C-alpha cells in the first residue's frame, strides 16, 4: 500500500513508500537509455525557449507509450487516486510521454513552473507534475528537488515520488557527485475554470 504525505500544507504530496522497486527502476532507466538522448531545452516552442545552459543542464529522452504500457497504466491508476484524494482537478489524464532525465555532476534545472501561465487556456493544460527518483539515493549528492523556495527540499529515495500542482515553482539543485536519474511526468486536461 502506498501512503501519501502532504508537505508544507500546500499542493505538494510525497510518497512514503516506493511506487517502483529497484528492479523496476532499473528497467525504466534501461528503457530511457534506449531512446535517443537530447540536451534538455527550456520553453520549447516559445519566444526565448531553446537550449540555455545557464538555466538547465541535463540529458533527457522520451519513453514511448507502446514500450512502457504497464508503467504508464500503473502510474495513471496512482495519479487518478492522488487527484481524487488531494487535488480534485477535473479531467486528469496522461497527455505527454514520460521524460527520463539524467543529471550529471554539475547538472541542474533552475526555478520554473511546468504550467506556463500564458498557455493555461489551451488544452491540454498541465495540472499535476510528478518526479520519481530512479537511481539509488546513495549514488549521487546534491540534485535535490526544491519546491516553492530554497531549502524546501524533497529528499527522495529510490522509487519514491513527489506529486505537485504544475503551477508550483520548483528546481533541481546542482548535482555535486554522481548522476541523478529520474522519471518526470505531467497530467493534464481541460483549462482551469
């Protein structure tokens, strides 16, 4: 049974038990590495978007729906329950492929929101974001997911996730040793009313 714990009395939920076993995390890592790696960009398709190593340094790949059906199905069931019990957003569904991220030593992603305010009226709108740690937490240092303000950190363990409203400001602090691997997903639907 997965237990969820609200953090900081806000739109942020952290799992207290893992969503995936170490073996399942390794399978997701391998699937991510089989896909063509890309240097991560910011604000794709928007003015000022593109490659910006002052704001983001990481490698990403996209996990195909057809190759990862069971993972997508498990996560969708989980997110539907989280939404029902904690967020209450209407019409939540997976609208984008999952992103496999690898942050090398020095890798980071500066403060940002996953729901672009300018696009908040164009469906599908990102409403819920999820970051799940795939690598064992002892294989890297730094790389903490910070939410809302510096110091409000989610110290994830392998297989654990943080689920938060996509309009929450967040960042991945620089990795100081090793490589941090994560699974990032967004769930959306019709524009907010």
